[in-house]
């Protein structure tokens, strides 16, 4: 028993000596790393100054690639996808005659995908062996995808072959967003190459959405006598909308950073 205790104590002492002997946990020039960023923390997460677009809320984190160019300069590149896809259905049953029922199936779908990317540069200060403070700038871009909403209603009857289908498809145009962010933050390396960090952003963003919006109507029906009817028509309109904001209250983000080593 004593031998096992001595062996365990020796291993602990060796491990601590290795950790304490390390000069710095911070990366060295030439190292490549990645970071997961969750942006929009605490009471300012949903305020009106969050900007036209955010580089990752908690449900839409961004992946950041990092390259340490020198002791003081680090290049970074954020990549993110902001996708929305929803579908809701409902079914109703109505008795229209003593021996006849009407069934209505409704389906609503919505799809939209945006791509976000942001190159940036950080200037790092001396800090400590674990603490890595920095200032920086980044230029975020957002490719706003087209939005498609489909409203589909299908009606059938329990008697005969009467059937009706109505489908309305609305397509809204996409656009482009860009901005300039000034940022200040720090990373704290809990172990070698792995850090947790906080970052505060101030900046300006602008987003322009414009082009052709279209609404397509499709209707078809089949009567009890077998007669079929089908109608299709489309309406289009042109519109452009631009929105710009200064992020004068900033946005706080939480980062998990890991460096792989020399690249």
C-alpha cells in the first residue's frame, strides 16, 4: 500500500514539475489554431445595438481560423453559416353533410441560408505566461441568401373524388452585408495551447437587400364528375432596402481557442 502511495505521489510531483517548469503556455510565431466563438452574451445579447448581423449567437457559433504571424501579430478568419429552415403542418376535419367529411391539410415551410466570413488582425501585448491580451480589427461580410416561403393547402372529401390544391410560393431576394469592427479581448491559457477568452466589439455594419420579389400562385381542383381545373400565375416586384447601424454599445463574445502547433 505504501509503495502505491509513494508511486502516486511521485507521479503527481513529476506532473506538477513539468507544468510549473513551462515558461509560457501562449503559442509561438508560426502556430496555427482554431477558435469557437459564441457572440452576444448576457443582457446585451438581444438589444437593438446588436447590429444588422452578428458573427454567431449561441445557437449559431462561428469557427475561427487563427495564425500567429509574430509575437505581436495574429491573423484571424471567421466563418459561419446562419441557416433557417422551418416547417409546420396542421390537419382539420369538418363534417359538411351527415355522410360526408372535409379534410384540410396545411403545410407552411420557410428556408433561408446566409454565409458569414470576417478577416481580421490582432495586436497582442506582453501579458503573462497564461494571459494574452490584444486589440484588433476585423471586416465582417455576410452573403444574405434568398428566402423562400411556401404555403400549401390541400382539401379532400370523403365522398366522391373532389379534391383541391392551393399553393402560394413567396421568394424574397438576398443581398450583401459588410462592416468594420474594433475589438479588444484576452485569452487565458488554462493548459498548453488551450485557452478561454472574452472579446468586446465596437463597430459599424451595413446591409443591403434588393432585387426581384416574386409570388407564385398554383391552384388545381378535381370535381366529383372528374372535371379538372388548373391555374398558375405570378406577381413580381422590385425593391431595395439598406440598413446601417453603429454598434455603440458593443457585443461581448466568449471564445474557446486551441493551437495545433507549428505550421
